[in-house]
């Protein structure tokens, strides 16, 4: 199950290249993103460009701010096969996935990270995806899939997603693009941690 | 190994070209072989898995942050460890850890380089504590720390260090800091350097980087681990709690955190992550890793308010009409802090020089990477200091690899403008300064070109110790005799004082005839 709300930019205001003031499921911490439709054209990614197979109708872009940042806090499940008991037993893994991209040969970019935190808010795990470079994209407009997987450390209680879209050089358009953001938990058979009392 | 033996070994190795075999350590060597080679040439480490030592930071009246990192093979890209390792921690009132006041466990994740950061809560104000970690059946060295007083303190002493290029010398300055009777240490940046090998061992350098320029998380981890291969640095971390800011070389020379394309953003994120993994940094910012928020305000009782600035993450390019070195958010935060500042000494931990610095009369600014490249913002901030009536401002600075003392004026081009504070720029721990010839020639030129400049000394290395009472702020310039000597003795070159309620500093009469390349009489 994807724990991310609106990881595909499909909900709430948007649809054009105009920046929006709020984004369903996310806190706009800096700048103002645009939730651009794949049908907008004008150089933005289209359904024909590299990107998620099932990409819906919209994607995140950085709008017109040099740095746009979106934050989403996710509470980890209380119970179940990936609940707190399983986390504390070292039997849960996470997988973070996103499609990240940019425009042509420009180096505007998108970076997605997840920071797992314990009950006091202290970071206990971190995965960072991207930003993909123009070289990664072959200087072609589009989005590439990036993924990371690791153990959820015992004591983890929440996850903070941070999506950062950055503009390079001049111009007004921040062409860091993101879509298909997901965070999933899976139960594992054995513990991935080892005790300190051996 | 004695200094002489090590230097002779280096000379002998260089003479036969053997350094090319030992350095870079990563070239064709396993991590264990690399570590062995590093140790043969001067690096050493604590017993595994706590090779990089222990540290504490960000002391509050009721809390301090404890740090360690498990790195059985400190120079390896990946540690031979499980993905997550449980680490026990203990805090006690005595060095034998008999009177335990807090303990617990924390997970060390491979995703964070198997580092742990423990914000210990519920401690008593103004109290000394000792701490240690256990993992994998091993126990770390015992570290010493302390909490801040809640109020009523009559004195605070702290040290400031900056610029510690590994290849330029051994950390005798940190050995000195470890032995100082101080409440805390402030590191002003350039904790590591990102570039590749400098060569020239041993004529100009006592040791070298382990490989080429660093770009990835694995690269930066290895570089931090190399630097922590100096026992004196680990000793200083274990002896006192630290506050930290950073300058440019934690990422790359002269960078702006807001500029650059995707390849640079990758590099910056890698550098920031590795910095966090290796420092006793309490991360409770509004964002999240890999963008740690490091600017903060802390108080040491009623005596001192410490403002730690971040002059890299949010800056624009240099020499722009609307350029910023603080970023809009941090500037507003700083000005709000000035508006509601308590009646205390106000110290800004400032990585890079605030005061104007022209190289010669009528000449251009020497470096616009420092505040001289952000004129409008400097004028705005210092004008705000003056207009708000803030008194007793002392700015402590690094970066320059030489010692300066400046009057801070609201308009440095107008010698009649108000003095609003004093800036002490400290000697570097090791990073190379200009030559003695350059200093002798240019000290008087800088003095003539900058009426606010009171003192310049660039022939030495060391750190500052600040002694603060409600009545007086004293800066003691500690210098080492020889940065090529790991145990070089420490002496006090000179001291400057600022009296409470007055602006401007004065040199201690007992040391005002010490060597310097500029001194305003």
C-alpha cells in the first residue's frame, strides 16, 4: 500500500503551468509548485515522453520559484504485519519510489527524500532519490524512475517526505518534475537488526 | 610513532615513490589495507566499531545530543555490519559510569552510515556528565559533556576552531582544546576539505587526502572518516560538547547552496548527509535530511546568547544588487532575534568574515565570497543592530587562516559611523596561511586600507578561547609552535578585551608587544 497522499499530483488545484498555493496532502514549505497537466504541452512532459506507464493526468513541477519544497508527514501503522511491533522487531522494510525529471538539456531537477523518525522526531533512517541529471535523461525532457529500499529501524514511528524542485541558471520556470511518488512497507520473515548486547 | 619517525618515513616513502602506492588509499587497496596504510602514515582510530570516537553537541539546560558512528573499517564505502545495529547509550554523573542518570538504545542504520544521534533529555542544568556507547559486544571510549546553566551563571569559557585541512598539519590545536577548561567548543567551518590529493609530501604537507575529490555520500563519508583519524580531533570531541556551523569546504569551494544544477544538487545533498552523519548535530528543523537546519540560538545562563549562523545553505551568488548571504528566512529570523535579545553578551558564530577587508588603500575587496560580496544585506543587518539598540555584540569568525580583530561599524567606509560590535577572526587549526613575507608586506597595507582593522597576525596556527563574565569578554589567541608536530605545545599569543556596555576592543597590556603584522596603536 502506498502511504503517500497525492503522490501523483492528481488531486486538488492545478492542471496548468500556473503555480498553486496549496497541494492536497502536502505542505508547501517553500516556493509554489505547479501541478502541470500532461496535456499542457509548451515543452512540458507529454504522454509521449519518458515517465510512468500509468501516469495519470498531472505531475509536479517547481512552478516559477527557484526552489520549491513540499513536505508530507506519514504516521507509520500502529498494528498489523507492518505495525509498531513488527517495526520494533526489525521485520519491516520500506521502499521509496519516484519518477524524477527535468527539461531537455537543462539541469533543473527534482529530489525526493524520506526521513524516518523515532517518537521524539530524531532521524533514524534516510533515503534520497535524485535529482536526475540531464545526462541521466540523455538531454531529453522526461521523468526517470528512481527507487530505494532499506530496513525500517526499530523505534521508527513516522516518515517525513521532502520533495525539492530546483531551478538552475536563469529564466523563470522551475522545471524540476516529479510524479508517481510512493512509499510502501513490507513485512519480512527475519529481523534485519542485531542486538547490542551480544 | 614519533613525529620524527613519521616524517622520516614520509620523506623516505616520497623519495622512492612509495607514496604513490600508499596514497591514494583507495587505489587497489582493500578497505583494511587502506586503513593499515593510513595508520602507517599517521592516522589512527579508536577500537572497532567505535573507530571514529564519540561526541556530544548542542547543550541545553536539560539536554545534550550524543553522537557516535559504527565504522569497523572507517575508510570503506560500506561497513561490514548488519543493516541496522542496536546501540546502547549510558549517561552518568561520574567518569566510571557508576552513577547512571539516563540510558537507552538507538538504532544505527546503514542508510545513515550507522551513525546514531541521541538527544538525551531530563538532565540537570549546569552539570557535567560522562557517557559511552555499547554495540556488538564492544564499548566505546567514555566521553565528557555538560549541560548549559538555566540562569545565573557568572562565567562561561569556550573555544572556537576553524579550517583544519588534514594535509596541512596535525591537530595539535585540537589537542590543546581537549585540555582547555572550557564549557563548550564552537567549530566555525571547513571541518573537512573536498578536494583531492595535494601531493608534495612531506616538504609542504605532513600527510595527504586518501583519494581524489569527493562527490558521493560514500566519498564524503570516507573523507570525514579520514579526518577523524587524527586522535586529537577525537579527543577534543570527547572532552567537550560542540556547536557547529559550516563553511564552503564541507561541500566545495565557494559554493552557494541555492545555485547550481542537478549534478551539484546531488553533490550538496551527499555532503550534507555525510556531515550530519559525522557530527553531534541536533536536527529538529522544519525541513528534514538531507537539508539539516543548523542556524539556531542558544543561551548560556544569563551571560551569553549564542547565535549560530548558516552562511552557505541559503546564499545567492556574490556581488548581486539583491544578493543575500543569509537567505530571506534566516535574515528575518536573525532580525527578530536582535529585536528580542536578552540583556547578555551576544555572540554570532559566523563562518566567514563580516568586516570589510580591502587589500590596499583604494583597492578592491579581497574576497567577495565573504560578507563583502553581500553589501546591501550587511548594511541592512548592521543597521538593524544599531537601530534596535543591541549592545555587547561579538562576532567570532573563521575561514581566513589568520587572526584579525575588527571594530564592526554600520558603514565601514565611514570611520565616523557607529561601532556596533567586535569581530574576532581566529587562526586556523592547520589550513595554510599566506607566507610570512606576504603577511609582513600586506599587514600594514590592510591596516591602512581598513580603518576598523585593529590587528592582523598570519604567521601562526591555533584557536581562540573566549572567557566571558557579565563585565568583560576576553579573547585569548592560543597558538601552537609547529603544526607539523602532533603534540606541539600551546601558548597564548595575545588577548583582547571588550568591556560590557562599551563598544570596541583593546589589547591586553601584558601581550600587546607580541609579534603581529599589523596593530593599530
